[in-house]
C-alpha cells in the first residue's frame, strides 16, 4: 500500500514545531498556522471528552470542512477531497503506519 491508494488524496503532512512539513502530495493551500490551531483545539476537546466518557487514550480524529476532509493521527495530517475519498481506506492506511514521516 502507498499514499496513492487513498482515493481523493490531496496531501500528507507532518506537524513539526509550529509548522507543517509536506511528506507527500500537493502543497497545502490553506494557512498552516490556522490549520494547526484548529487541529490542536480539536485534539484538546477530544481528549477532554474521552476522559469524561472513560475511554482509553485519544489518538486522533477526522473531520470535513466544506469538501475537504482532514484526518489527524499522532502528528500526521492527511488531507483529501471528501467527495472522492474512502474514509475506511484513509483510516486503514494511517493505522498501518503507512502514513508516517
């Protein structure tokens, strides 16, 4: 399996310091600082909710903004065309560790 196996893939990025570095795909066409702030805020909220519900560790999440899908897991960000992707494939690839730096 490889990045190309994710339908609708736009790019794969790694959060490094205060920025994003591209691992694969297109250059990011959004403000990376705003995206990182959004991701970190969602992680904070997710972690709080997981604790309240008594679940194990919160590792990541996926969300859709307009037609852009964003998945975050352990510092890796996958951006896809939400109308063309297969979310089970995105998550499967991220869990396998294929989407790593």
